[in-house]
């Protein structure tokens, strides 16, 4: 006899009787009791576990998450034990610790046999809980009473035992210890056996329970990895039971793919479940399960994620929001940063979602219906508001990219709230101060984005109101400080203007001094000229005196010869001689005076020259000071305006009134552009885009419903007018960016399509799908059948043009790189790579091909030498999904599974930048034609635009999309980004803010009032109209 046990809707030990399903693979959930005939490959391990269990009456089955612990017990140990029947029947008590371990095991015991329970025990659940809580032997005695056969044996199975370590002690009652003591006491009784399943990474937490530690040391079983042959049995066995056939090459492919996957067993069972379903839907008569069926579901690497996304895309917008809340509530991160399941009551989810119970139930049913089993309990078990829901396996958190992003978001949100709560508690007792940026800004951004509620916050800390008051007080205090700082900035600006005025006056005075010095120099020069003239006159006088002396001497000689004649002239000659001497002395005196005047004139001239040089230097210094003052004034003014611009842009996003929202966003752009702000400022961009979205509608930039299902890839024509897109629906469309209503179907395919490529002359369009064959459509002759290119033996991952324009490269899951001709369809094998390439890009000279692999490598291929050159990048365990080479062949962008962007310098083969860009996989990236921008697309639903010379600055991030972004491309002029999205839409975003600013004014009804200007801009800045063609509000 079997007991489904407490919490049984969430554990795999349900006896479903004989298997009657159409699919022999359980998918993500563990095997159930009635599915032992489908359970292959663990026969040896089952026997070893049973031997330990029977020898010690206890066994702890240990293993990492996804190793098959639950399945080993439910479809291996229990069926074999109960079939032995050597000493009477076995009864099985099944439970999980869950949220209340004592209550759960009490319910498990009472549910064992309702007839026996009522007649033998005659107790209620609450009474039994009281007994178990107070008496350490209560479980032991209760189980003995339940068994009718005195020789009968009871096996108590506790699945997911690690949940016991999350049970909190309340009011001094250590429920976890009581639960463990009951189990340890029970297995000391003859014929009572206990089996636990527990994650091996949690084994250290058992040390706090002394008895349990001894029991585990004595009898434990660490589940080993399955060998290749055991995995082969796990694949081929269920296929045979289900009446199907599978090819050897597919089995080998599955085994090869499993080697690189941590969650081997869950993803194998899920991939085989999906492959079986697809095979049943599409098989031809007598066709076995083959690689084409396996490729169609996305292989082991993507099947689970694609399957979960299909379920998510079935939901409407409101339900998608509920799904996000639900899965965030069901998951958490442990201390080791690994994802963990967190069971939750539906009533808590309903309260968090603020929706009706019917809406929440509908979301849960979508994810737990037959063939999905992402959530437990199973579809067959009715649920209500008190039901406990959980995800079926932790591997879902690691593999489903959307959930992985949600888990990261929830963890970051919880950490922010806990930091905020801790700071609020410390502030309350005076041990810390209020928050300031950057902590405050991060917290405000978190609050705006997450909009936390008490129902959400109480999972982490009950003091929600205190935390919110602390955050609001911090915000108000900081804003008051900002207003004070702005006032001080304005004072500084006025002071700067005064200093500039004073320096200007000083410059004028210096110029006057300069003019005075020049005039003094002119006067000194005139004095010098006059002195020189006086010196010439004195020299002439001296010459005359000399001539007179000579003449006197001649006269004296004549007088001596004519003594007699000269006697009467003697007195006259003596007088003439005396006068000559006087004249000589006067000439000498005049010469000395002239020389003195010349020296004075030269000294005055030198002084004037010195004064002039001082004046010129003072003038230069004054000009420099004036220019610096003017520059400082301009810089201070620009910084003020730019600060106000960013503040206005941020405020505009939060406003609900469209006209005011548009006014703030537009004027923020105006301030930014006129005062030297960044062209690609993320705040200005967000403000303008948000305003335009408010005026035009949230889907104004979408070509809605272009594809019914996920749009995976698109290409643009050379003129930027036409684009081609396709996706999982298999339909290929052509449409126009300017006339969105014009749409034409180019072709269709029964397989999901992966990649498009347009030839350089726009004559040919290549389509790569989940089929191994390529399709080439002739766009000049629409309606003609596509040319089929064969060569690959598995689906093609990526395509790239050859430099000649006449052919193109293709890389496939078969690891081959082929060159294909557009005109003839001929396909030539270039090289078979050592690993499968998920994405490629080729240098502009056509020499080098770079390929990103699932294992996390970037390998360079020499296309001329047709050989692998070297591995230039390696990040083991992190698949590479996108590559892009810059137009100058200098930089290589690498996007990985975890959202990390790596920028390599190809000239030095060195890493230049590594930046966390997205919360999930970077699905695509592309450089603009001029190489100045790099756009990345992520499965977190966002696009990021980087300036390639400013990696350290905040990029533009666009997050208005509700679904994955699979592919992105620039328009030929670089003004727009076009993206293929997971909801089937094609979306268009401008890259330059001015393109949006040019449209805003047409939607505005009035300019700001003076009051609005004072409130949102500031009293210190002169009022300006935002748009000239509209009036100010009355």
C-alpha cells in the first residue's frame, strides 16, 4: 500500500498506476511511482541504495541539483522494495519539509490510510502536530499503530531534505530540530526505515544536528554521474517502451551534447519529451526519431528555454506581469549565489499581483499543463488559494534565460531592500545618517522600477514602512540640499560675473597706463632729439673757437714781425685772445651739457621702453585673466544648464501629464544641445522617447503582428527602405519602414527560421531554418520556388557574405563552414571546425573568420589557408552568441550568455573592455557604418547603444520592449535601429535624440507658464519658450 503523503502534490512519489501516457519521457519533472517501467540506466545504483537502507534502516541519498535523486527513490528504490514482500507488506510515508515540516509529516501519516487513521488514531491533524512537537517518540509510536501487520515495515521518505535548513526558529521553538529528532528516533525502531534525498552542496548544514550527522556518516549514497552507456539506456529504453524508434546518430548526438551540460538528466528528459512530441506531429510513415526532429525543438541547449517562452508568449500583457511576479516569488539565490526553489502559497502571489485569483490560476495552469510541467503540483491535482506552488526543477532557473534574468532581478531587488532596511534600522538608533547619492539614486531607481509592496517585502524583512519612510526622508533631505546647492551655484555664478567685471576694469586701467607710457616715450624721444641738436651747436661753437685761436696765433706771429705796426694793435689782440679762450671754455661747457642731456634723454627713453613693456605685459595678463574668467563663467553656466537639463529629463519621465512631459523633455534637449552636452546623453534620450511614446502610443515604433510568433532575424535593403524578416512561424515577409501597412510574404517554411541574408545586389535572399538545407529566393522574380542548397547535415546557425558578393558562407551545427554560390546553389566545404559555431563575423578583407562557440570560445579561421588559426578568447562554460567586427577591423565585439560585452583589440589580440550590459544573453550586436556606435540586443528585452570611444560612460539603454530582442541592425545612414522581437513585432528606434526632438513640438499645446518654469527649471534661469510656434499657457 502507498501513501501519497503531505505536500504530495509537490513531490514525485505519486502512484499513478500503470503508465497510460503517449509520451514515455516525463520532461522536467522527476519520474513518478507508476513510471518505474520507463526508468532506465540506474539499476546498479538502486541496488546499492537498498542495501544501505536495509543494513542501517537509514540512508541519505546525496547529489547535485539535477542528478536524479528523487527519481532514483520514486521509480527505483520504492518499487523494488515494495515488490520484495519477504516479511509482510511495506507501507510508505512520503513527505517534504516544505514551509512547516512537522505539519507536513503529520498530514503524511494521517493520509496513509484514511480508514485506518480514523479508526485507529482518531486524532486530528492539529492534535498530532501537538504530539509531534512535544514528544520525541510520537512519530515512532504513531507509525507502529498505523501498521496492521506486526511484521510489516514502514519506509519514511523525506524528499528535498535541504528545505529543513530554511525553516526559521519562532518563539524559541526549533521546528527543524524537532523534525530531525522525530526521524532519528523513528529509525531506531525495528521495521521503520528512513530515506532522505538532499542536495550534496547542502551537506555541511547538517552538522548542527548531531544525531543526523552520525547517521549520514554511517549510511549515505552519493549519486554518481551516469556512464555513456547508462545514458544510452535512459534514451533508448523509454523510446522502445513507447513503441518508437530512434536513430543511432541522434543518440550519439544527444550523448555528445550532454557532455557540456550541467543539468544532464533534466534537460535530456525534457529534450526527449519535446522531440517525441514533434516526431509524432510531423513524422512520415516508418520514419524513426532523427536529428531533424531534435533540431526542430532547439536541441538540448535551447529546447527548455524555447518551450518555456512558448508558454509565456501565450499570456496576455496582464498575465505576463503576473507570471513575472509568480516566478520571482518561487525562486531565490542562496549564499553561494546559486538559484534555489522557494515554495509559496498562491494566496501570497495573488496579494502581490494585486489581481484576481482567476488570473493567477490561469497563469499557473499555463505552466503546469500536460506536456509542460514547469510548475508543481501536476495538472491533475486541483489548486486553490491555499495550494503551495513551486517550480518543478531548479534546472529551469539555470536554463530558461528569461527566468534567469528574473532571478537576478529579484536577487538584486531583495539585496537593495535589505540594505535599505538595515540602513533604516541603524538610522532609527542613531548609528548612521540618511542616504545620499549614489546609494540614494540607486534606491530611488529601484523603488520606481520595482514598486515594492508590503506583501513582497515581508518575505525578506517585515519593517517595510520604516524602510520606505527612511527612503522618502533621504530623498526630501537631499532635494533640499540640492536646492540649497543650486542657490549656492547661482551665487557663485554672480560672484564669477563680478570678478570678471573687476578684471575687465583692471584691463582698461592697464590699457590707459600703456597709453601713458607710450606718450612718455614720445616726450623722452623729443628731449633726446633736442639734446642732440644742442650738442651739434656746441660742437660748431667749439670749432669756431678753435679757428679763432688759430687766427689769433697767426695774428701774434704777424705782430711779432711787425712789432711796430702791431704795438698799437696789441691791446686788441690780447682782447681777441682772451675772448677766444673764453669761447673755448664756453664750447667745452656746452659739449659737457650736451653730453649730459644726451645721457638723460637716453635714460628717459629706456625708462619709457621699460614702462611700455610692463604695460604690454599687464595688458596680456589682463586679457588672459579676462578670457579665463569668461571661460570659467561659461563653463559654470554650461554645467548648471546641463545639470538642469538632466534633472528635467528625469522629471519628465515621471510625469503623467503629456504636455508638461513633452515640454520638459524638449527643453532638456534644448539646454543640452546649446550648452555643449553629450550628443548621446542617455537621460535626454529617455526623456524624449518617453514623451514621444506618450503622444503616439506605446507601440508607435512597432510594426505589430508582422510575424505571428517570435521574430528571430531581419535584414535591410541598401537604401534603408525595405526590410525582410522571419522567425519561428516559418513565414518570410518583406515590408517598408515608411509604409508599415505594405507587407508581402516572400516565402514560407514548415520549419522555424533562424537567419536571413541579403545579397549585395539585393537579388537573392537566403533563409536558414531548423532544416539542414538552405533556401535561396530570387527577389527579382517573386513567386518562383526557392533554390535549395544542400551540404550541411544539421541546421545552419549563421550566414555571412563573401567579399566577392557572388557567394556566402554558412556555418552549421555539424561544425562545417561552407561557401555557397547564389546563382548556382553549389556548396563547397571550406573547413570542419573543432567546435560548433553559434555565430560568426568576417574581417573586411575576407581573410579571417571569427566563430563563437557553445563552450565559450572565439576561434579564428584562416579562410585563405582553410585552417583553424588560433583561439583568441575563452570563457569556459559561457556560450558566445554574438560577434561583430568594427568597420576598421580593429575591434571585435563579443556577446555571451550572461549578458557580458567583451571588446577585443584585434591589432594586439588583447582585451580592451569587459562590461556587464544585459541581464541575459546578448543575442546580437552590430557596429554602425562609421564605427562610432555599437548596438547590442539582449534576451532581457533591451537594446543598448554604446559610443565606441566612450566605453566608461553610461550608454543609451532602451527597455520599452516586453519580449526578447533576437536581432538588431542599423539603418544604412545610422539614424535608426531596427530589431526583431520575440513577440513577433519589428520595432524601430532613432539613434540620435535630435530626430525625436524634431517631432515633439508638433504635439505640444502650449509653452510652460512662469510658475511651471520656476518649479521644474529654477528661479535663477531666465524664462524661455520651448517651442516658438506655440503660445504660453494662459
